[in-house]
C-alpha cells in the first residue's frame, strides 16, 4: 500500500459545483495532516491543516478519520481559481517527525 | 510574503556541470530543512533532511555524493547537484518549518534542465 494514496483525477467540474477529494494513508502513527494546492510548475502552498474534529475554512472543509486512515477535502461553490492539483500530505513517521509524505495529487479543473 | 526563499528559480546547463541551489528561511531560524524533487506528473519525493551543523540524512536511493547538502547556518541550506546529467533534470524544492503541528513553508522551487 502506498504511503499516501489519492485519486489522480482529473476532476472536471462546472463553476459552482461541489467536489470532494479523498485520500488514504498507510502509517497509523502519523499525527499531522494537511491539504496543499499546487499550481502548474509552482511550489505547493498550504491550503489547510486537517484536525480530528474536522475543520472548515470558507468554502473548504477537511475531515479526518483516524480509524480508517482516511482524509477528505470538500470544496463548495467551485471557482475558476480553484483549478489546481490538490495534494494530500501526511507527516512521515510517528510524533516528532517533521518529514512529510505527499500524495501524487488530484487534479481539479473548474470549467466556466 | 515569502518565508522561505529559494535561488535560482531556473537553471539550464550542460551535462557534467555542478549546480548549487540555495534555500533560505527569511524570518525564522530553521535547524531542519528538507529537500524534495518532483518529476513531471509525480508527487514530491523527499530527498534528504538537512540538519544545521551536522550531516544531512538522505532517503533511500538518493546518492549523498551526488547531492551534496550543506546547512552551515540557521537560515541557509544548500543543495549541490554534482556532475549533473539529463536524468537529474527535475523540479527541486526546499522547505522549512516549525514544530510538528505547524506546516512546512516551501521555497519557490528550482527548475533544473540539464542538456
């Protein structure tokens, strides 16, 4: 099983649509979880951290299920500017590790 | 504004050349920095962990003699790709961050093309 696994997409959705991305991770000792977005030929930028209780930031909602080792990202009311690759990111080992493991990313294209 | 600066952003050079990439933390001290590599349509792969004042820790399969890392100060880490060849062409990104619960900040990345 890959350390961090995502559906590569692409997801092509119209403006205003709601889209959900899923991610699974293999290391049950992982403690930190993030969603990053990466635009073409650019560095990753943090979108949001993911907390056990779930968290929301505007149109973005992240959920974590530790028992299933599953992370999700929901984007509501999609904008054209949301088009990017979304990276599921998990810290590499147990608590105390700063190292991150990246999924391959899910590509989103929001269409006018 | 940027908290991690990476330079240069783009390098094109001949095969056999050595290339140095700099990564600076701008407004915080980073005892640990990370170097990643990303090939087209692939995920970021951790190459090595750069530790201030000590040797870097390399991931399995990464040649330490080819990818030299120096972390001489709390704000600067350098990656030197020695005798680069076309297969070393990639997007190299550094990151630095704080405690476990805080996210990493990434540099802008360096696109390396070896002819």
